[in-house]
């Protein structure tokens, strides 16, 4: 049997309308420069967590921050939460370096994420 327990929140992505302005604010808040800095994503590694800024392009497809729970088996955990009443929003996909991410909504429409590092 696969261990499908979570390892805690590993990543929190914040949607932003102006990436440059948000980067300045988060750099001041966190007191360190971003470890990932591109036109489509800015990311900080702080205290064992990853804080990411994602430009919305003027659209609010992601209206609030999304916390990504670290799991050893993303497929098993997604099956477990959907069996309990969640709805898949974005199925697992590789975002580089063997990292898989997926999102789902709880019964109230809150978006939650899962991340698996291989």
C-alpha cells in the first residue's frame, strides 16, 4: 500500500497583476532576492517553503493564493480527495525537474494544490 499522507504545505503561489511591483514587495517582505526570476514566474525559498508569484495577465483565473501540499504519490492523493468529494481542477502535470503538480477544489470551491517531487 502506498503512503499517501501529506508532508505539509510546501509551496504557496500568489496571483499578481503586476509581477515587477509584486516582486519588489515580496523581496522587501522576505528580505532576500528571488531564487527564480523570469517574466512568467518569480519564486522565493524561505524557511523550507517556496513562495511563488504568478502573473495573472489581467485575468483572475486564480483569485487567491493556492497552497500546495507535498505528497509522496500525487495520483493516489488525488484519487483519495476526489473520492471524498473534491473535484479535479487541473490534473497532474510535470512542471520541470520531475516535479508534478495538480489542483482540485473542495466542496466549497476553494482551490488546493498537490506537489510531488520525484
